[in-house]
């Protein structure tokens, strides 16, 4: 079966069975092409909640599927590859966060959405990479415990210097691979290009950027900009997506090593099996976990996500 034949089979199956397919922007183009929605993780969870389909296939990593389940507890949510985990989300479990809360009494716990459902149950508020600055600024408390990404937390601290932000040593293994030397080399090769970077990158990397933002923010900036050349400082699949969206512009990856292997573990065949109910993992969360994790998400929405 060819890729196009497999894609057509998926499109026919999801239409016949009433299945909604979500694809994170780091998925390969052939998977994105069969999805109902493509985007960042929390935005996809919101789209799933609005969609009438009672079965959702989340092409991404586990925490994303859990977030979909939290927002749509009545729906069946399937992760095509059960081994697709987010290393950053796995860095902080409830026991570790409970210990950090004891170390920082009186701090408001801000959890990046890239965390497990269990960890979200102990957070005061969740944030996305695009909403973190606004929400931290809006929190009445001037003491913030930010988990787990120290690079995103450091970036937010610089944007909101009036707050005290305590950090843990966690982060995205894919984004942390990008070094200042990578940026210097890319800029030397492409001196006319703007450098667009995700705040999960190291502080010395974001300091060299022309734009810092979420994955969808980076894509929107590149699409709307009058500039013609861009160096992309996030997962390398975004280079390919932008090349398809903006064929009149040029894009280069800041580093060939900025790759999320967990995202790449999801295949088109696994998506088909998940749609058909023949594979993948159905996400199961207790009512108590869903309710407790939802409180931190609701707090994010109240503060202006």
C-alpha cells in the first residue's frame, strides 16, 4: 500500500466511524494531512472538546492525549503509539512536585501544560508556551514555582522581572540540544535570515532570536512576515511544514539534532489502527484525577490563556 492509499483509507475510515484525528505540529506531513486539526497540544484539546465526535485519536505524546481526556472525559481518547512519551513531562511526577512545594511554601505552582495529568493535580495553574508570560504576570502572588522546564521558566522570569520565579532543572531534550554555536553557524550561512526560536531552548539561544514564541507562533510569524528567509529554532519538522505552506520563502533548521524522537515514533499505519479500534492505547484517567487536573487548566483559562 502506498502512502496516498493509506491516507485515503484513514480518511474513509474516520468518516465512516465518526472519529476525529488530531495531529501535533511536530507530526510528519503525511499524518497532518489526514488530521481534522493540526496545532499545539492545548489548542488541539480544545478543538477535540468542540468536535461532536465521541472518539478522538491524538497523534502526539501521552500528556497531550491525557489533556484531551481531561477536557473531554466523556469521549474515548486513543494514543496511536503507547510508547510515545514526552521526556520533559516524565521528569516531574507528583512525589517530586510535592517535595518542591514543601521547599517553596507560599509559592504559586505554575505547571507547563507539558506535564502528566497526575502532576497537574498538584498545580495551581497550567500554562502553555504562548500564555505563560501573560498568566504569570496576572497571578497575584509575586512568588512562582515554575515546573518543569527551566528554560521556559527562565525566559518568563526575564519578561516578568518583578516576580520571583523558582525553577527545577527540567526541560525538553530536543530543544536543549540547540547551542549558541549552532545559531552562530546558521547565521553565518544565512546572514539575511531571521531567527525564530521556541522558549524551551537555552537562554543563550533565545537571547539571539528575532522572535521567541510557541510552535504555532513561530509558524504564524513566518507566514505573515515580509522577510524571505528564516532559521527555525524548534523541532525540525516545522521547517518542512513551513516549506509547504510558504513555497516562496526559504527555511533552515538551526540544528539537524533538534528532533523529537517520541513524536517520530507515531506512524501512519498506527494512526489507521487507532481509528479502526485495532491498536493504540485508550487513555484511562480516574474521575478524581480529571477533576483535580481540570482545576489547574480552568485557572489558566480564567487568567487569560
